């Protein structure tokens, strides 16, 4: 495939429509030469080419610097479909619907945190369920079936009304923590059953909660507005999604699409891209269920935020107000949303599939909370447990280059199976201890497969986003304490 990739610049490559029969639009790849070479080693670009063959796809398919092979659709990929004539594809959103990231700032300094770091991380670990376990603990809200349905429809505003969120939490969450149009009747009994005991839990895999410090500030004006005032100040990053609830919805509707796509005359290059027309009965049902999963995921991160604040209060003997534990922002990175974008010189209503990609709108967009509208949307790149994370700021180039999107993480270099063949638990723990990072995890298994070396260099990924001008660097954060499944 490498010989068919056209170099446009040092950070942009293209695969034109003459590469494969059935391609409707090109593939646009944003990466440096090193990252591109990694993408060629798995099916990242092959999957992107497959997406260009879907009905109604518009303009081009985007692969971001963190791109790697996913289920059907590359992780770190963006594609827009015509709203009226295009398709909706569960595999192009992914199993962890609205997996996302939120950042909480505090007024604590590293010097104040250090003596209590282990006590704090241990308290967080006890308070917030992680891993595969379905048992209830202090961190999970004991929901009735009707209460779960209320959350699926209302999202974070339900938590505000029930004492688990503040007005600022709602204001500073993407979509205000609530997708309109969720319908619990489109959610299976199995999904309900899986979701009922899991609200307020991290899960496993690459999900985590990190206590971090601000390592370096690059954009002082933006950082000040976000409440990231000084290098050495303490933040908390939460990375998780819709848990088994969202996974089951994806599974259910992949099966629906696999049964249905042929009756609409749709041809697909890969069964993992099974899809239906956006406005079909099946498509509308999936979107209503997907929105319920998005509301669940925002509510899940909000509940974890609530218990995080309670842990800080216990350990430091101060209230969350005294600690100034305010939400900076919360963003999703697995979604399909109806937006308006410029296509062939005209504004067009489209469905934006972002899989492992975050919205990165520039200043002035009405979707951005009023606090940030004059500046641009905050976005976050979570690193692995031994590397940095980044705060970025959405910029105007994102609309031209990436349909208002940027990277969602570093991107895997090595499969989970390969990680276990290459590293062991002691190696990873020793490496973290050398960096002064304290880890609490449910199992050793997930720790090994999330070793820092299995990911691309997050600083490089952030730098490429910065140089492209799709989302620019605001601050670099480094971990001090981590809890994982």
C-alpha cells in the first residue's frame, strides 16, 4: 500500500480514489513519516479505504496521528455521511459509546499532595469501582430500573437534580451532558441489566483515573481561563465510557445491521462495517439507543467525579469548594452526531462518525459553552499511566482539515496479546516507581497490556495536532497516582 500513498506535506498524506474499486472519496492521513509507517503495519489504512466505499460518504475519510486498527473503522478516524442519503454504522462509533475524558482542576500544589498521595489514591481505589466486577460499592449509585431510564433520557441534569453534580458540571460538559432524543424503548433488556449496577465505575482496559500535576503551560491565556494557573498544580483526569451498557447496545445493533443492510441494496467491503440508511427505521432506532448510551457515559464520569471530590474531602479535611475542585471540561471520543460542515463549498447537514476522535471546534461555535466560546473548545489527550496527558484548544483548521476533530489519545503500537508476550507486571511497576507514580489496580493483567511502551509517543501526537492547527497545545500534565481495573 505504501507506494499508493501520496505525500502532500510532512504531516499530510492521501490515498486517492483510484487506489481501489468502489472508493467514493479519498483518504486523508495526518501523520509524520514515522507514524505513517506504523499505520501500514496493521489494517488502519485498509479500514479507512473501506469506509470510503460506504453509501453517502462525503469529501474524504480522515485518519488522525493516533490512528490504528479498530473494529471495521480505524480508531483515530473521522468520516461524514450525508444526512439524507448516507448511512449510520455502529462499528464506526465503536463498542464503548461515548468513551471520553474529563479534567478536574484543584487548588492543591504538588508539595501539598505528596505527603498524602498514597492515602488519596488508596481512598479513590476503595471508593470507585474498577475492573470487570459487577458488585456494588460506595462508588456505584444503587439505581432502580426506572431511575436508570431517567438517567438514560436526562443524562447529567438528572444527577444535578439528585445531588451528584453542580450547575457548572452541566455547563462544562459536551452537549451539557445530555443528548436529546434518547429512547429507552430502543434499548434491550440485556443492556439495561448490564448498565444498572455500573453507573459510577471505571471498568477495565485502558480506562483510568489519574491524579496529575501540571508539568508545563504553553498557552497561558487559555490555561488561565480553564483554571490551570500554575505549573505544579494538581488535576484529576478521568477516562472511561458507557461500560457494559454501551457495549451491549453496539452488539445489539451490529446484529440488526447485519440482518438488514442487504434489503436496502447496500454493499459493504467488511461485515464489521454493517450499516443501514441514517433515516431508516433501524438507523433511527440505533441513534436513539446510542444517545441513551452517551447520556449514561456522561453520567458515569459525573458520578465518578462526585466520589472523587468526596475522597479529596476525606483525605485533605477540606470541602470540595475549599479545594476548588471544578470541572474544566468533558469530551466524548466515540460518537455519531448530526452537524453542519462545508462540503464542496456549501454548508451541508451530515452525520459525523468520530471513532477515537474528539470534537475540536474553534472559537465562535455555538456548541461550545459560553465560558470558552470566545477562545475555542478544550480537548484532552489522555496518555497511558506512565506518560503525559495533554490539554489542547480547538482551532479553525479543524473545520477545514478534520471536520472539527482532533486526536483522542496516543494510539496503540502493540496489541494487548503482544504486550503480554513482551512485558511483565514487575517491569511495568518498577518503571512507574522510578517515575514516582503510585498505582492501585484490580488485576495485574490490565496493567501489563497498558504498559507505556505499547502506545505511540503522546507528545509527538500532540505536537502534530498543534502544528496542523486543528487543536493547539495549552498544557502538559504528568501522572502522580493512578487507579485502574
